[in-house]
C-alpha cells in the first residue's frame, strides 16, 4: 500500500525492473491514492490493483459551504459528510469527513468517467 499514486507507480516500475509482471512472478497487490490518470491506466491493464478516490468536487463544495456559513455567522451543517471534532491543542474543532471510495477495474468507469470527473480522452 502506497500513500499516493505517484509512489504506487514508482513501486510498479521497480517491480517491473526486477522481473515482476510475468506468469512466474505476478505483481503483488499495489494500491495508491488520488486516482491519477496514469494509475487508472495501470488499473485498467491489471498492473495496479486499486486506488483511493477522494472526489475534489465534493470536498470543494463542502469547503465553500463551510466558508459561507463562517462569513455569515451561521453554523455549518454536515449534510452528506460525517461530522466529528478534533482537538487542535487549544479547542475542539468541528470537521466534516468525506468518505473516500475504492477504485478498481470493476468500477473506475462508472465512478470516474460516467460521473464526468475525467473524460475518456484523458485516458488515451
């Protein structure tokens, strides 16, 4: 498991350099996070198993809603997000957590392309 897609691609390249990716030495499970196009291509080809998707459209919308509430002296509402608090060492801070989604060869089309997050041209 890699902490982002760029590192997952580096792991993939290193494994290829030492002979993985054959019937005798199949790739281990490689995962990343961020849904970079290069990783989606590697998922499609079977070289990378999965990546974790955090839809920036949803995150940006929630951030804008929170900022609008702050500017208008209102209390933000969780809506579709999970509301929790974190203590920053000074006080409890409300946080809205957006659930990430596992992307693999079975769902990348529906989640990333059919939703309009990426276009088919970007996958070429």
